[in-house]
């Protein structure tokens, strides 16, 4: 039986990859269109929050 | 893109190798943990303390002297509805050591919950070590309720001045605390309500959005004070907040919202039958994720802060007292700044997502062909 802490680690790896992807795309987008930075930031935070909800849900259900 | 995939594959390969190489030790570590379960070690005591902090309580404890077994603070009133109203102070429980008798019914306190019991205070357990005794209907003024009431008072004091200025005239400059709050009110209006709900409909939702924004913000911030509140880190509180958003969406939604859930336009009929249950599920997952996100963020933040403070006790022998206090203080300070950011960010995200979901439900769809 794999202990839940390993599952937590897996979730963090998955969440980290996802957040990294969001962050890198947002940075590229802001670099291309600095005037749209605030809109991109808001969208980035929303997607980040959705991802975070998923990851935290998994962490809590796993516990 | 293919380069990305290659590096991702390589990462996963390394990960699998590491996982397989440590797997044999994982079961051993668990056995060792079972053997030491007899006497609580320092770290077990600390995690019990953190768990206790994260839960609601009938006492308001500022600090405790464990060696002398004295807790400094005060107990809060217990209000039970169980064949009539029963009000008494939680100090009568003496931290769960005594049972309390009211009108012939005995009550016992165990792990922060009140159970009906007999004169001896016997509690029966099921196979999973959960207490099976009946619970009375509990309307007590607990620690979280005190936190909520305190927040209500703070918000009232802060906002009454701001509201009065606008009553005199729309162009008045607010005085005192209102001057600092006005930008935040405008932030909620201009960054969340108007872009997400739309200029024609945002006004009726502003009272709700402002209320949840400032309620969550102040609750998060008083959670960072040493008073020991953990209100937004309680899943019942966040459930209630998410339910408000849920009901506002359901009652304010227009016919397009329901059409898009049960019979979405522009999709083939077999697909509609497949998608409808998913959309119905989506109705509930939106507030569910709101609930879980706020709860998990604040709980995680409190656990991390308390865990870092616990470094003082855990590394006392390795780092000397001064060293462990220094390391703990630097790390705690760092995390506390992040927690200040999180306190604001979670209030922002909860309000933002609420306004987004409300906006999705009340929006007019003029362009049906685009679906």
C-alpha cells in the first residue's frame, strides 16, 4: 500500500507542472502584448485558482 | 512542443525510478511509526496541537502552560436545543474531564464536540473509533462564532463612516478608514463585478460581492493574528459562503442558463443527452470548488505557520535555543508575508469566481449562432 504522502507528492508534481505551464504562457503573452497585461493576469489567476481547487480537492480527499 | 514532451517524459522516467527505489523503505517507515505509538513524542504532540487549533472550540485560549496544566483564556457559552433551550458555560465541562447535567440529561465533551451521555460519561465507539453517542442540536457561541461576530463589528465600524459619506452626496471624499476602503470597493466593482457580470446588471450583485469580499478578507486577516482564530479554515463556514453563491446563481439565472444546462443549442441531440448530466454536475462542482479552495488554502496556511513555529521545539537540541528560534522566526516571517498575500488573494478569488459564475448565469446571449 502506497502511503498517502506519496500521493500528496504526486499531486504537488502535477499541480506544479500545470502552474508552470500557465505561468510560462502568461509571461510569453504579456511579453508580446504588455498593454494587455492586466487582463492576462486576471485570466491567469482564474485558471490558477481552478487548478488549485483541483489539487487541494485531491489532497483533502486523499487525507 | 515535441521537445517539451521529451523533457516531460524524461522527468516522469526519473520520477518512476526514484519512486521505485524508495518504495521498499516506505512500508518499513510505517512499521516504525506503529511501534512508537505508545508514548506521544514531541512531534506527535505538536501535530495534535495543530489539529486542535484547526478545529472549532468551546474555549478561547490565549496561551497554555502545559507543565502546570493551566490554560489562560476564558470559556464560551454553550447553547443546546434538546427538549428545550439549555444554556451554560463551557467551563462546566472542565476541558472534557466532567459531564454536565441539565434537566436530567448528561452531556460530555470529547474532541471539541458535545455528546449526550449517562451520569458516568460513557462514550461508545464503532469499529472506526468514532463516537456513536447522539449529539444535541448545538447553537453554541464557539470560537469561530466569536470570530464572526468580531468581524461583523469590525466591518460595521469601518464601513458605517464610508456609507454615511455617500449618503450626503455621491462626490464626497470619505474621511478616516473609509478613505483606505474606497479603493477596495472600487476594485471589487471595476475589476470583478463590471467585467464579469456586465455594466447593465452588476449593481444588484454589488452588496453581496462586497460583503463576501470584505468578510473573507477580514476573517483571513484576523486568522493571522495570535488570537488563534481559524474561521475561514473551517469547512462549515466556507460551505455556507459557497451555498450563498450557489443559491444566488440558481435564483437569479435567466432562461439561457437553464437552456445551456439541459438542452444546449447548437449541439447534436445524442451529444445533448451526454452533456446534460455533466452540466448538471457542473452546477454543483462550481460552489464545491469555491468551498474547498478557501478552506484548503487557509487550513494549509495555518498548518505551515504552526509547523514552522514548532521548529523552536523540534530542533532545540540540534540548533541550540537561539539557533532554532532564529531559524523559526525567519521562516515564519517569510511565510507570514506570503499568508498576507494569500489572505487577500483568496478573498479576491472567491469574489472573482462568484461574480464570474453569477455573470455566466445572468448574461444575455444575443449571438446564439456562435455556439
